[in-house]
């Protein structure tokens, strides 16, 4: 009698990002895909990509991996759209009159009232004006019944996953959609909780709902540091045994950068701070520390700060940069190609990282990999990440930042010692690609309720310790 072979365990990874965007989350995701590609796990992997650029993921796919496009991409918080989704006065009166309970009313509103009309339905409403008042009602009932809550992208994601035979899906960032398929959720950290004042009106609350929904519904949550694990467990009341810690390091860029041209205006000696100009990255205090060294101590320091400047915080940073007259000391080259960024890592005298919040801080680890001494703030998880391989300072104290930079500028022996410590740190504290792939495959199987072998059981114990 022929016994059919069991269906393979299929993992899906939601990789709806572009390779042209080089943020920390994207880097971590591509690192995972490369690890899976190179180690060729026994279980196949389905990679979900953006509709128009799924092909960008092809270099990250190994023999047991394939990709599919997803019908609709995610959007971040937009204040105007969020305002439009609030209960109308008429709906508030109706809700108050019905003894359904606040949570039931909220679920009804999300399912039936927050679904925006599609362009096609909007066009029909305009064309057949006699039905324009009925169209939104009919559409919301139809969309609510078919797609469920507004967090589920159109296209019925649950059905797509089941049609593909997916056993577990990994959301490697806070965005996710409702699904009955077991999932692994990776929120990275809770900046909206610790620095709510840095976010736009309503954004922190929106983020907390998004993050909390993913953490509570996930079978397993993954973080890169134990500090974030404790933060998630405390804030959302999660069982620590539901949260696996998987440290991450970016892949080494092996190509020769000796002939790569540095950004125009790069000085001969400089400190490096690569980061998008988000408020939590603390550029303004860093600028003030550099000005303080110049004005009070006569120490002229050069910095290069590559990273996206198309953010709401950039005008304030630019105004302070100009007010302090630091245009000839601090360079903001904007987004730059990866080879150019790696060339800066290899050329810089040290990395200074003054951010006030991190879920990991990949530039710190990249600096260790390229032998660059590190100056780091003591905010959140960063002391856990750098260990004894960095000069530490208070991110909220401009003089503390200035003291750390002065120490680096005036102590070449200290910098050499820090570089050696950083090399040891990255080798000892962060898993290699093969172990990284094993750790994630273990979490996937555990989340799906599949049995683990002895090695996987030991890895799970290590990740939960």
C-alpha cells in the first residue's frame, strides 16, 4: 500500500519592502532572507513581495524559496485619514442608544464604517447620482462582510495564504493583517510609548493599537534584544515564553570600496552618524554638542550624517544646523548608495550614535563589523548591544555627548582598543547566518505547533532564556 508523503511545512515571510529603501528594518529582513537562501532549510519558504517590485527579491531567493506579489501594500498613519475614521456625531448617538458594549461597537465600526470606497465604486457613485447616498452603505456592508476588519488588506489575505498552503507567516515589522494562519510578529520596539511627544497627534495611539494587536494575536513574538522583550511583556502583558530574542547583525559588504567616491564635501577626518532624520535619532542635540566643542573648548569636529532627509523633522534640524553655523563641519549628504555608505564606515574615525530610542541599532553592529570605534548613548537597549565595546554617554545631555566626542578625538589609543573590542563583541554576541536561519525556522515550527528536534529545542530554550 502506497502511503502519501506528508505535505511540506510551508513558511511565508511578509517582505513588502523595496530594496531601494535602506532602513534598519529592511536591512534585518534582507539579512534573514540571505541567511535562508544560503543555508537552504529543509522547509520551503514563500516570500510575499510588493505588487510592482516583487522581482527585487529575486537575488534573496534560494532553491527552496519562491515569491508572490501581494494585492495591496500597507500605509502608515495619516492624520487626515485617521480623523475621517472617527465616530461621526450621528454614529455616536446611535452607539449610545444601543446596549451593545464599547468593544462590540468598536468592532462594528472597524468592520463596516472605516472601509474607504474603492476608486471604481466612487466613480459609480458619481456616475449614477440617484444612488449616491446608498452607494457608501452598500459598499461598507459588502466590504465588511467580505474583507472583515479594516486592517485586512483587500484581496482576502487569509484565503490567499490558505490557497498557497501556508502553515505559518512571519510579519517582520509592525504592519500585519488579520489571518487565521498562525503568525510570528516582530515589532522591534515601542518608541511611541517612551517618546509619545515626538509623534504627530493620534499617531502614538494608532501605533499602540497596531503593535498591541500583533503582539496579542501572534503565536510567537520576536525581538532582537532582551530589553525590548521585557518592555513588550510589561506593556502588553505578554507571557515571556511567547517572546523569542534573536540578535541580528547585517551582512558584510564584501565588494572592494577603495575606488568608491565619497560624498562631495567629505572631510579627511570625521565621525560618522548614518541615520534617517527621525526625531528619535537626536540630530539636534548632536549638532549642539559639536557647536559646544567649537565654541567653549576650541575643538573643531567634523561629522558626516548620511540618511534620508525627507522627514517631518528635517526642517527643524536644518534650521538648527544653519543657526549654529555648522555647514562647514557637519555634512548631510542625504540618502546614498550602499557602497558609498560602506566606504564611509571604512574611512571614518569613529561612529557616534546619539539616538534616544532603538530596538537594536544596526549601525552600532555595522561599525563593529568594519572595525570602527563606537560612541553610543545609554538609551534603551543600546548598552546591551554594545557591551564593553563603546564610549557611553547620556543622549539627553549635550555636554555628555560633547565629552564623549572629545575623548574620542583626543585618545587614539582608546579608539584602537574600542575597535578590537567591537570585533570581539560582534563575533561573540551575534549569531552567524546559519544559526540565524536555524533560530527563525525553530520559531516558525514552534509557532505552528510542530515538533522540534533536540537542536531546535535547545535553540528555543536559548531564545526564551
